[in-house]
C-alpha cells in the first residue's frame, strides 16, 4: 500500500473552539510527518493561522461556496495531489466530501463531529453517511447519540479524545496575582469566570443574570469575569470584524450591566486573549453555561488548570464534569440554577480545591496529545 495523503476540508469563516482545535490537530499531525494539505477559505482565520505554521493550504477565493462547487474543487485536488483520504471538519465539508467521492470508493472519508447528533435518518442522510468511512468524536455521549440518531454503522464510530499540551497547563502564581490585582479582585472574593464567544447560546446572559438573586453579602464575595468577543459574521472593506447581530446586542447588554452600581467590581468583561491560560489560572471556578455544549475545550482547559467547573446538564458537559465530582451542573437557560451553583462555592469553599484536583487528574489522564495522535494515525493507516 502507498503512503497516506490527507486532504483536510474546513469551510468555516469563524474562529472558535472548532477552528482552533482543527488547526492545532493539523499542526500536530504535520509534526508526525503525515502528508497533508488543507482546503479552506482564503478569507478565514484558519488560513492565516495555518500559513504561519507553514502548513500547505489550498484556498478557495470566495468567502463561501456551495457544496457542489466545493466538491468539484475537492475532486481536482484528489487527482493533482494524489490524495488517499479526506478528513472533513464541518457539516458542510462532510457533504462536499461525500459528493466529491460519489463514484470513487478508493478514497476514504473521515468526519470529525464537533456538534450534537440530532436525528438524521431520512433517505438523503442514509446516502450521505454511506460515504463516511469513520466518524470521530471526543465525547462518548455524542457517539451514543450518533448510534441512535444517525444512519451509520456502529463499527465506523471512534472515540478519539481531544489532545492537549499538558505541559502548558501549570501554575502561574505571578500572573494570577497580577491579573487579580489588575481587575481589583479582593483576596476574599471567589472569582468565577467564563471563556467563550459572546453569543446567546453560550449562556453568557444567564451567568450575568445569576448575580441578580444573590444577596448583597453574597455578591460582595464574588467577581464574575466574562472573557471573550462577540461572534464574527464577516469583515468590512477595511478588514474590521462585523459582529453577528445577536452577539452585538448581547455585548451592549453586558456593558450596560457593568454600569449598574450594584455590579461595580463584581462584573468584569475581558476581550478574547490568545494567551488565555494565565487568565484561567487567575480564576477560582470556571463556568460555561452553554445551552447544549458538545464537548467543550474551554472546560477541558480549565480542568487542566485544576479548576472546578460550573456547567450545564446538557450535551457532553455532564460527561466532563461528572456527577458533582469535578464541578457542579446547573440547568441550561436557568439563571436561578446558576445562582445556586454560585452559592454552592460560597458555602463550600473547600470544594474548590478538592474538585479542582479531581478535574486535573481526569483531564490529564484522558487528553494527552500522544494518545490522540496515535489513534488518528492508526485510523489513517487502517483506511488507506
């Protein structure tokens, strides 16, 4: 058998957890010597980041292309670059790859599922998933949903946990002290923070609303950090970001809440930080109130930093948090439930260290890059 030659397809113009992780995965695979090229939009942050990493990209010039147009490009790339395996990373790319290999079963197709598996059992999806040779997810919960909701053989499903650079997730005491001082967190305050897009589905509004039901004495002991930027819908002619309207409105609402005298020194909004690990270190408790998170990288990174997590009882988050082992689960879209989660740590400050250490142990044990890469390389070799 010849060597494996992979074409990664990632159509997204966004820059969030999915895109960041896909870029990191591609770079890690490159370090193993695997032959790969990447099809992505010339206008995307994905293209920018992979160019910096000296990964060969094949950009399509238009901001968005139809599935059929993308499929035609993929077919040409397969021939020119002698591709043996397609690796798709979004639903649109999965469709385009399936169309590209309509009559070519020599080319194998891996689909990384980063989203939830809602029911897809109609005739069209039966055909579509017949063109997928392996479906990979970091979440056991999601794979169980796939078994129930997707017309794909269980033998094609693979649990491959997200890989993380464990050595980066270490104590940063000077940075912790400096950041807490910068944002005027009192020594006796519990700093709870989220790291996510300013987007309604991330539950950011509910986190802020959770402060409303705290008594003045409770609020005095809490500082809430919102770390992140609004969802970007595109760029204007000057190259400046255009925020998605719901995200823009949400950001303005947060800024209005910051002007509320009651929340002075209790609600802090911090822009997205590329070097985000010290910001997680500065927290006592991490929170992600998403309505239905698949399997959160930010939760995973917080656990790597030995932070307990306030999550929501939806999607793959319960799998990460466990049954109050590594944090506390609240109900999605419920400010009052989040308030009770805040109170839990106010009333049980000792749980912060205990749950944080369990979170660190679990995340390191399950998410080292070495094992992740070994599993992908074995899958590539098996399918070639």
